[in-house]
C-alpha cells in the first residue's frame, strides 16, 4: 500500500456496487446460514446492508450466533468468490488513471478489511490505494462521517479537496456529513432521488462519468509539484 502523501485531491471509493458487482455475496450468506441449519429468503437481504443484523432479524438469533454464521460466510467467500471476482466496467482503469494523476485513493467498505484487500488484489489495483477501511477497521461504519475522515487522514487528504464515490445512501451520508467537496452517487442500487436526498452532489450512471466529473472540476488544472502549497 502507498504511504501517506500530500495529495492535491483525494477520492474515497466504496467497493460493492461501485467498483465490484458482488452478485455471489447474498447467495453465499444463504448457504452459510443453511450450513448451520437456518433458512431464509435470499430476496429479504438488501444490497449494501450489514449482514449480521440482517441474520439476527431474519433468523431470530442472538448476536453471537449471527456472528458464527457470518464467520462461515466469510470463509465461504474467501474460498469461492475472491478468485472469480471481477471489477465493474472501467473500475480498474479509473483507479489507475486517478493514481497516475497524483490523486490519493482510499477504500471504505462494509466488507471485512482482509476480504476487501483480497478483492483489490484480485483486481490488481491494491497498490494504488493508500488506505483500506472495512467493517472491522474502525469502531464505527458508514454512514458515520468518521469513516471518511479516518480514510482521509490515512492518505493525507482534506475534506474540502476530496470526493467519495458510492452507490448507497450510507455512502452519500458519510461523504456529506464529513464535508467532502464532491459526493458522487453511482446508479444501480437505489434511485437517483434516494442518492440526492442522502447528500449526493452528483449522480452518474457509471464510472466513466465519475472521471468526467473529476476531470471537469478538479483534474483539468495541472497538479503542483510534490511539496508545493495546495
């Protein structure tokens, strides 16, 4: 991973639904529950939600048992899913392009940090990220603004010169409440109005449009040399 640097601009990315279409996660969660003798409807699990509370709610089990089922899910995911993980269209290209232009990058996700890092390695973009924050990295999670602020601190960024890119209201609220300059919602999980109502400054249909927003507002002007005032 890259070390902290005085980037002129920083971008925080969500993972699932933003860089990665994780279609296997929910079916694997159902399989993990079945391995412990529980059954529930795959359609009851919403994209972007935390799995342990959902397991507690759906199965009527306590936190400890839900954590046991979740641990089985993580093991299944590592065994079956990571090696076939593929980035969404233009995800790897966007990451490499931004990194090559001196933009600081960090990942903020509901996945466990080790799993998220493994996915980035599978995409061959792990070296471009200066920080990875998963569900177990901090005592708080998106949409808590402290997640975005911790990620920015890790890569040496500032809210007024940063963006977050995600696909859920939690991503938008996290960026808005942290005071990030751009809060970019990618369509696919919720409606445009849900993204805007949660704090999106821009709503786009794909990652090429994310690059367009950043090029128009930030990247068109030349970057200062390392060490120069921002």
